[in-house]
């Protein structure tokens, strides 16, 4: 794999990762409403899902993954339902100044992480992205070296994209000082999360 091909993959994946969509909207909403750790947990879940698909592609199972419509549909609806539930819960929550808000528990972060994984595994566009892109990057087969290189590129790009969203949302969170403002932000973030869940369900 030469450097020009790798850069082409990196550019294509950056556009894919940075494009506005349910994942990035949810990272922002979770960070503003529940803090940096929550946004990072969801982002880490999305990255885990992406790397799982890369692994499937490496062992020649991308086409099988693309045909697992029932399993993927279940994962997509389960993840979307959880997003919508979190959005509704946030919409109705009592406003709490961030400094007084309890730190997210580990179990809560694991649930957020699992949601990110499930939504990415249930995303019908993910296997199609790899099936369409990887043959043009590495040919008909993926060696362990290719997988490691591509995984490294993906991790760097996702760190930049997710980190950027979390930092900006974290700065916005620091501006929350009054219950009235917090309530409006909670309802906005809750609405975004509900909208993200609906968008996931509506995706084909």
C-alpha cells in the first residue's frame, strides 16, 4: 500500500467521519448534557463498531455482514430506541448546574459505549462503505499489515473528529450557569438525540 493510496483512504474516511450525522450530533449532545466522559464513551463505541467492520473486511466477511439484515436491523432499532429514550429523559430532566451534577457512573458510561457500538454495527452503510472503498485501496485482500495501518489511520482521524466535537461541546457546557439556560440546552440536546434516533431508524 503506497502513501498516495493511504492518503486517499484517509481523506475519504475523514469526510465520512466528519460529516454531520447521528453519531456526531449525539457526541455533542451527550457532552453538553452529561459531560466530557459521556461524549467520549459514545465516540469510543462508534470507533469500536468501525474497527469491528474493518476486522470483518480483513477476513472476507464484509459481504456476509452486509447480508445480515435481520441482526443489523435489531441492533439499529435497539440503539435508536435507547437514543430516543435518553433524549426524552433529558428533555424532562430538572436543570442542574454542571458543577453540581454527579459524575457519570461507570455502568452508565458502559451503556453509552454499547449504544455507540450497536448503532454502528446496525448501520447498513458501514459494510457498504468498506466493500466499496477497501478494494480500491488494498486490492482484493487485506493483510495483517494493511489492517494495522488502516486501523491506525482510522484511530487518528476519529481522535481528531471526536476530540474536536467533545472540546467544542465541553466549552459550550462551561457557559451553563443558570437553571433557565440549562433547561433550554437540555431540551435542545434532548431534541437532537431524539432526532438522531429517528434518523437512525429512517436510514436505509
